[in-house]
C-alpha cells in the first residue's frame, strides 16, 4: 500500500530505529512499510497515525478511492 511514512518520520527527525522503538516493533517492519513491501495491520496503521497525530488516511493512500 502506498504511503508517506518516510516523510512523516523524517519530518520529525527520527531514524527508522527510533520510530520502531517508540512503537515497539522491529526496524525491519518500518523499512518494509516505507518500501511498500509490507501492509501493516489496521491496528498498526492506527498506532502509526496516533504517533504522528494525523488520520490514517494522511499516511496511507486508499487505492480504491477516487
């Protein structure tokens, strides 16, 4: 799923490992999400959105929406 997680992370000046630690997930998971190679679960998507204080739709693009 296309996303702009990297932009949000860099906007906060965070390294991948720092974001992973804050969310208690692996750095590899962050790498895979940013590379569009892994679609996070809905709860993980909401955790990411809550961390950045934005709606899920601000980070993840819905491919079925016009």
